[in-house]
């Protein structure tokens, strides 16, 4: 009986109370999606959702199938509700100096997608699945 009491008290002490910064965080909701470029999935792209309302950014990195899962504060915690400007980049190092430091970087996707004023937008709704699909193209975007 004594061992059971020790185990129960140890288990209940494992969770810590939220600190004042965690208490002030807005709620997050699951968010994920897929990125393709000229019809092919993009691996290693960084997808950033900049909240219009909050000074927060949720980020995800695409896998080999172009899929990403968003995080704002902790791994896979999701994204805040509301309107977001979306930036997508795939930066690669162009070379290294003899000491192993990068010499430069290049974005392998069209620059317009890496700029928050580039036109990509998303709305996160707490009542929806919030699965986004971004189909990027090399050519000029169609005017609609």
C-alpha cells in the first residue's frame, strides 16, 4: 500500500504548473499541409504562417512528400486562429570555406513565395481541420 501511495504522489507531481508566459499564450489549433512546386512535392521547404492579429509565427518543414506540421510554441502544437500571411522558402547552402563555414545561400523556390507580401494567405478556423495545400509554380502567377 505504501508503494502505491509513493507511485501515485510521484505521478501527480510530474506535471508542472504553467508559468506566466505560458498562461498568456493564445490557444493553438492543429495545422498541417502539403507544398508542391510545378506539381512535385518539395522536401526541406520551410513554411511560415505569420499571424495578422498576433505577433506570432507558426513554422513547419516539409518532408519528402511535401507534408508539414505547424508549431508555434512547442513541437506540433499548432497555430493560432485567424488570418495569416504565408511564406515558403527552400534555402540551400551554395558552398563552404575551408573551415566549414557557409559561403552563401540560395532560395530554390521563386522569391515571391518567400515574401509575406507575396500573396499567399491562409485562414485558421478552430472548427476546421486546417489542412492547407500550396501549389507553387515557377512561371508568373495567373492573374485572377
